[in-house]
C-alpha cells in the first residue's frame, strides 16, 4: 500500500489519520492507536460496528463476474472509461483515483494499465515522458470480491467498506472518483473530491442486454435513468458531459449464465431453472451491452 494512499485514509473509529506503515507491515495503525489487520489475501477491512444491511456479492457471483469480464465482453467500456479518466486527471506528479464499488477490481485494473502504458509513451520526443503516478483506493462490501481485487491491483488500497457510510478518506483527497454500477453517495463523493475533481459514473442504458434480459433475470432499467441520475446528484454535483458506449456481443450459453449470476439477481436465482433455460439457447446469442458514462463536477466542497 503506497504511503500517499495511507495518508489519505481516516480511521473509522476516531476519524484521525493513519501512520504510514513500514514496508511489509501486515496492519495499519492510526495516530490514536486503533489497529486494523491486512488480510493475507491483501485487502484491508475497515468496516466497524454492525456492518451493513446490504447483501455482499457471494463467491459464486464473483466467479461469474470474473469469468465474464475476463472474456473481454466489456472491453469497449473499459477502454472508453480509461480515456475518460485520463482526461479528468490533473497534470500533477501524483493523483489519487478512488473506485467506489470496485468489485473484483477489473475496471480499476484496466484503467491503471491504460494510464501506465500512456505514461511510458513519448509526449514531446523520446527524452520527455509523462511521469505522473496514479495511486488508487478500491472500496467494496464483498470480501470475496476484494480478494480478487487485491490480486489484480496489489498497489492499490483495497478496502472493505459500505458506500452508504461516511467514507474512510479525508476531505479533498481524491482527484477522480469512479462509480461503476455501484451505490452513489453524492455527499461523501463531494467531500472527498478535491476542488476541480471529477466524479465519473457508469450506468446501463434501457437497451442494455435486452436480448437476454428475461433469461438472465435482469432488472428493468427506467427510460429516464439519466435524468433521474442528474437529479439525484444535483445537490452536490453538476453534469459536465455524458456519452453512450455500445458493445455488440456474441454470447455463449455459459456467458449468459454468468450475466445472470454476476448481478443482483444472483442472490435469488434458482440454478436448476437457469440451467434448463440456458440449455435451450443456441451456440451463440447476439446481444448489445449499452452503457452511459456521465462526468460530474462538484458544485460545492463539503
């Protein structure tokens, strides 16, 4: 865990800063002495108290999501997202990216990989290169997901946290906050963002995977979702830009099964009934993944 990332974190017990640990340390300690162990899988659990009322993703849901994403079906989205993050980052030597609802860390890995590759490209000739370092924090409620995220993004701080609670980050510490199909705690995102920072939100469009929605048990997406999103953020953010990303797909029955299992419906699906439906599918099913990337700017600093 990078020192500058630790410096951005706050202790959930007392709200004070953490002491930067020595290399190889397996715990972090705040200035008041509250200690939190780093799990052997590499993630840090800062969640205290009664936990959360929300169901975290199960191991089966995480497996399905990893299998689907690693097959490259949403590569178009991750590429577009990486370019958007690059455009939003400030021209400073270091920047902090917070992935709120990081899941298995797939999108964060794609973004950091893209930024790392770009930092090695010549900007004004071979002797001039972009040396900006981007540090990252990934927050998620699922320990199963964070085990994967810690493997994908070992330099990031992968933290168990409930996004509806006050975030364990100091005010004005983040340059960009990413929210990809995750809860949107507008007041907290505004608090942790630096002046001039950006909130980037990814949501599905109404046509998202419509061809397999019934079989996969996908929830209906409201037609006025963008207007509802802008309205829900209005007390803390203003919309700067938005654009659609469409990804044409050819999905096998196994892919469709992974779509069904990797989302919220995965908590309730009957695997026997799902298997019977998948058996009736052709070898490949055409579908379109449809997303909107919305960029917001804070209207005030909390």
